[in-house]
C-alpha cells in the first residue's frame, strides 16, 4: 500500500469517526428533550405503607400527571435500603429508574462493613422532597416532666435507661445515640422491627422511652398516654406546636430529622436531572400538594441538586461519627 493511499484511508476513517462522535453528542440532548417517552420506575427500599413509600407515591402520582407518563413505585425492601440503592445505582442512567430514599441512605455506608456501592459516587441527587421531625416521648410512669428532668433521671440510674427507635440503623435509633453523646447520659437501644412493633410496648410501659415520627406519636401525646419532651428538628413542628425542640429544651445544637429526596444513577444526563428537579420544585409550591405532605408530618422542601448533595454529604459525615463512636455495626 502506497503512503498516499494509506493517508487517504486514514482521512476517511477520521472523518467517519468525527461523524460518529458528532452523532453521539447530538443524541444525548435529543434524548433529554424527548424525556420522558415511556413510564418511569421509582424504587423504594421499604414496604408499602411506610413514610418513604408514602412520599414516593405522592411524588410519583403528581410527577406522572405533569409528564403525562406513568410513574410506577417499585418497593424493594430489605437490608436497610441496600437492595433498592444497589438496584438504582446499577441501572441505566437514562432517567427511567429513580430512587426515593429517606435518611437511611446517609448511614448505610457506615453501618455495614461492606456495601456494593458508594452513595456519593454512584448516585446523583435529583430533588429534595421533605424533612420529617421525630419526637422524644416517655411513658407517664417515668418521673420526667421535661427534658432536663429526663436527663437528670437517667443520670441518676446506675444502669441507665433503655429506649426504642424503630428499626436498627434508622435515624430514630441514631438520634438516641446522638442525644446520649451530647448529654453524657446512659441510653441503651432496644431493637424493634419498625414503629408498629414499638408502639404497643411504649403504651404499656414495657419500654419507657422512644423516639418516633411526630404524626405517629401525636394522638398518644395529645391523649396523655405518652409524654412528649421535645422534637428533634431545629424548629418546632406544626404537628406538635406546643412542644419545644430538644435544642430549646436543654441540648443546644441538637438536630436530627428524616430527609427524603429523589436520586438517579450517576451519569444521568444533567438535562434530565434538571427537568425532574424543575417539575418537582414546581408542584412543591402547590398548596394542595404541600398539605398532603404536612398531613404526614413532613415539612416540604426544595433545592438544586448541588445543594442536596451538600446536605446529604454533611449527614453522611455526621452519622458516620455517631456510628463510629457508638461502635454500631450491622450484618
């Protein structure tokens, strides 16, 4: 083959490669412009009926209405959300497989010695949905009318006091560990399989202290069956407006809330992430939708993906420290 012929072949090959690259660059924006062209799957790492599931169904239904496409909630419970997170992290990054997650996503990497993903690396935040505060409650048989009374009572017990906070590794559980470290009191966690299992023992006084969702606890606090000592959020909850925050009541700087947000696989086109974020931020302003969230004890939120990433990275660092100091490890 002569040098001239070789040069001609290389020129043609290079031109073809350039056309292929150009076609690829054009295809991505076109796909984003057509999004969504088929149903979207929203994966949820809890069984139907939990707060995260409710958030997924509320957001999915409204998003489906705005897009004119079905959004199907796919419940994949198990292993503190690992099954659902892994499924989404390993999915095609095309915007058609999303993850609705609560705050368990910020703790799972520290709770387990090995997980098959890195949340910060393998997922991209799409939209913030809401926060949900918890409330510290005690059975009336425990002699504590305020948080300061409670702290003094626990300090006076040589063996400390037991508390319940939903499933091991949840923010309810970790909130007790945070309170323990910020006050120096001896609190020992008793594991339960969810709020439904905790409630009968709390009401019967078989366990005297609990940290649970404000909506779940409101009727029992209002009736006097349980005594509320403080909510875990930075500001008072509209669900229990007469209760101070734990920070107000004697532990300055204390804050712990459930955070709910939508995620997509890493490398999902920014245009698709932006479309989802814009649509969700739009209906987050609707009074009817906000009322549906507040009925669940949630406080609606919004934010750009970059803001959400910063919030969740801060939470990851916060809970990693608590988990490390408490020596918590799940199998």
